[in-house]
């Protein structure tokens, strides 16, 4: 965070994103197990799907330049 002239100007956004992921991942897994209790792998599929959506979003941000 201390590289360049910004000197941790955006570190709050970075920490907020980490905190949101730490909360959203387990919440999505728990919700999937709640709504699909007969499918034991539903939480893994739900969290994996959200990770793939996030990767697609990051890829889109990278190539839009």
C-alpha cells in the first residue's frame, strides 16, 4: 500500500472489500445449505459460482482498457 505517491490512499477500500468477502462467502454457503438441504455440495457450488462471477468481473475490469 505504500508504493507510489498515493501512500495508502485506497487502503480503506481494500480492507472493506476483504471484510465484505469474509462475510459474504460464509453467508452464501449457509444460505445455499438452508435453501437446498438435500444437496450436500450446494454450499460449495454456491460459493464457487460467486468466486467465478468475481473473477469474471475482475477480468472485465482488466480488459476494458
